[in-house]
């Protein structure tokens, strides 16, 4: 397993976006027009047919992102500067049915909360508090 961390990250959440086709596209089109690179995306349904969309950007882009989004989504933006992105990569990760549970349980057993999760066939990406990054990397080295 290859584990990498990036401390130069901020988390942004846009709350209460209408949960209908195309709304996430509009959000990320706006950011793309301003050459903002998105490191990770996660969303969750919210009450009243809305959704909260959270994503990670480089810390250097945070002020620009918040400024851009406040024009379209006033009063619905929250962010966190003190986070890091942890990426766990392994060929065939999707063929290891216990790996997600082992990773999440290891963090939970060490009182480390996960802010965002994104997965693919070969990787798991997490946003966690920056102060835990080195500790998490060490904790996860023993997991195969």
C-alpha cells in the first residue's frame, strides 16, 4: 500500500444546494472557469431535497474559492483550513473487502475523525485534521 499525505489543503462545503441534475455541474463549472483544481469531492443529501457538497482545494486557492462561491451561494459556505488530504493507493484495493473497515477502525480507535471520504477501485482518499497526518500515516503502515 502506498500512503501519501498533503497538508496544503482546505475543505469547503456548500450547504443546501438544490438536489437535482446539473447543480453539482454548475458549482464545479464555476470553479473550473477560474482554474481551481479540486482535490476530492464528497456530497451528502440534506433535508428538503437539498444536498451539501464538500470538496478539498489547495490552501492557496481557499480565499479565491470562497470569494467566487459567495457570489452564487451567499450564506451557505463553510470551510476548514486545518485539514490534510491522505491518499491510500494499492493495486486491487477493491479486491480487499476488509481494508476500508480496517482503515476506518484504526482511525476511530485512535480518536481520529474523518471529515471527507472518497474511494475508487485502487484508492481511498480521506480529509482529516492536519495535526493527525503523520500519526495516521504511521498507524496505517501496518495495514495490508
